[in-house]
C-alpha cells in the first residue's frame, strides 16, 4: 500500500530543544493523524487534523495540516526525556489509513 | 478516549503450531479493524482490513490461509497465525475504527516469537 514519506528518519536532540518533523505524500488526504509509539507498545494518537491549514496543539505538541493537503508537520517544544519514541504520521483516504515511515526521536538529558 | 485491548502482549510458540491474537474495542463499536505487522525499527505494514460480519480484505502478498482473520462482533477481531514458522516472528498490532470516524485507535501489540 501507499506509504508516506516522513523526515527526518531519526533525531538526536538535547533535552529542552524544540523538534520539527514532517510528512509528505503524493496524494491528497482529508485527515492527517500523528501517533507516538513507545518500544514494545502500540501507537498512541497524539493529534488529529481535519482541515487544510489547520493548526492544532496538544500540550507541547503542535501539528499543522498543510495547505496543499499533501503534507503535515509536527512540532514538539521544550523536549523532555519521555518524548523519546517513534512518531508516525498517518493520512486517511476512504476507509484506509496510510502510515509514514516514522521518525525516531532520542532526547539526551 | 477510545480503548483497544490486544491480547496476549507476547507469546512464544513452537514451529508448526497456531497462535490466536485477540483485539477488542472496550468502549466503542469497531465496525472496522485493521491488522498490522511491524518489523524492528520499521513502519506499520497493513496486513488486512476486516469489517464486522464480512470477510477480511487482505493486502497483496499476505497469505489469507496463513493469517486467518475473524471479525465476528463489533467489539472483537481475531488474528490466527496458522502453522507458524520462525519467519512469522514479529510484532503484530491491531487498530479499530468506529463507523466512519476519522480516527483509529491501536491495541498494545503482540510480540510473537516462533521457536
């Protein structure tokens, strides 16, 4: 199935730094979702976006639905050690969710 | 928020045996459930989509006779790995969607090790 391109693939940052990652697709989506996966666990939904241009926050996380509807961005401000994990974007098209390749985040205390 | 419970969280089985994994939506009716396989440090690979009361739709390359999916009720879907082999060892995750909701919620995943 279709897979979304997510970048960067991995990030190593100092605690307190801000993080940005993005997700791009060749297709248009009407819904973008961002998930976080801890090791050995299933992904947990962080933010859902429903409208082009929409900017939504969840605590220190902010995500944006790109105007072209082919991309989305996730920012994490003032990172902390528990932000460590793999972040996945997902686009919804019809009855199907398409997932990004993932961004692995390591936060150095 | 919506809760999806997957069981067991890990299982070790002998080669040639079958293993059943359950996925339950605890506080909503899951009209659609998805089964994924995930290899280490990789993204989620969709195996099949199941709608309650109908046959699952398998992705290309996924053997339907090997990975049996049953979605008999609006709160339960099962994945049975039949005649498991070591190459079937992986992390299997389910997710569930209510109606035409634009969100899907994941189970905790099942680590399958075939020895």
